[in-house]
C-alpha cells in the first residue's frame, strides 16, 4: 500500500461573491473508497497554517480523504504570498459568507459530475466536518443546516457567534464603521467592518449556535474536543456545548492549548504532540460513526 498521500489542489467560485478561493484534498491512492473529512480553519487562520498540511497527510494515511479550504474572505489571495495580505477582504468577512463558502465546497465535492475527488477513492455518502476555533462554530452551524454531513467534530470551538460585544464597543464600532484587532503573530491591525454585526442580526436564527445545536444536531454524531489549558476559548465553552447536546461525545485533553501545540510557520516533520492527541481521538470517533 502506498504511504505517501496524493495532493489535489483546486479552486472554488461562489454565487454569493466574486472572490475565488482555494482548497486541497489528500488521500492514499489504494483503490479503496474512503470517507471524506472537511476541515475548516478559524479566525485569522488559513488552510496551510502551521501544521495543517501534516494533519492532512496523517488523516490520509489513516484512511480518509482529507479536504481543507481557505474561506474566501480570510485575507489570503489566490496566487499570493500564502499569508494574510488582503485586509480589505478580511474586514468584509462575515459568518454568513463563511457558511456559504463551506456549502459551495460541499456542493462541489458531493456532485459526481464536477467533484475533483476520484470516484474510485471516495465514498461521498460518508462525509464529516471538523472545525477549529471559529471554524468549530461554523462546523456546528453547517451541520445543522446540511443533512449530507453525517458527523461533526469541533476542536477548541466557539459556542456563540456573538462573543459578548459590549454596548460601548457597539456604539463606537457603528459610528466609526470599523473596529481593528491585532494579529499577534504578524502585528497587523486587522479591520472588522460593522457589516459583520449587521449580518449577524439579519441572519440571527441561522447563526444561533445554541439554538441549532439543541434543535438540529440531537441525532447527529458529534464530538467536542477541547484542551483544558485553552487560553483563547475557555474549556467551559465545551461543557456548555455538551449540555446543549447531551448525546455528543466530549473529549477534554489535559495540558492542551488552543492551537494544539502548533504555530506558524511549523518547521518540524511531525505533528505537535497535542495535535496528535486531537487527531487520534477524532479518527477513533469517525471510524465508529462513518
């Protein structure tokens, strides 16, 4: 059996906007149909961040087709530097756009007429979604609205689209039209335009994680993975998710931080130990439910 995954790179286009966005898939070409796992990055993240390519290879070696995408307004440019550079696009991002991007990817993957995935290697009836951080919240919301997803896994996920915007911040934000957050890695001042708040209010039911988890994921296999040393999203968020979805499996990993031991760039040949833990727990779960 070959042990070096094949990588397929492809571009996506959306009816909701004019920005092309990139995705890639990894699999072992062994002639056996395999379940598909789609991975969604988080805020200020991208598909080739840190150790994510090693993660993709590892899942492929464990018998999955692993697909990851750049959400269209994450600040990357097709053919660009490979890092955050289009800050205007970043500022125009919102949760509805991100959910629609995941939908475009799923529509492309799961349509036999246009899928880039080889049919001899892929079982399009067994598809799961994994999301990290903000991507974990997106994964829950997308699974709630798309029955084609047979399972969902969150890694260090947010559990509310509204992070607790204060009235003072909202007034300033609306008046100025923009609020900046620092990218601690690059020291860039990243704009967030007020439209993200307007989009949230316009699509509040679609973006309501507690409501959708309680009402629409009750019978969907769900795994919640979180580190007990998460410095960005408190582990209490994972326990709250579990309380809304009692049938979900909860894996609290001791000593594990928000980025699962990774950083960007990642110069090592192996996954961080923390990411390895998360991957192994996830793979065991997916083998049971897919």
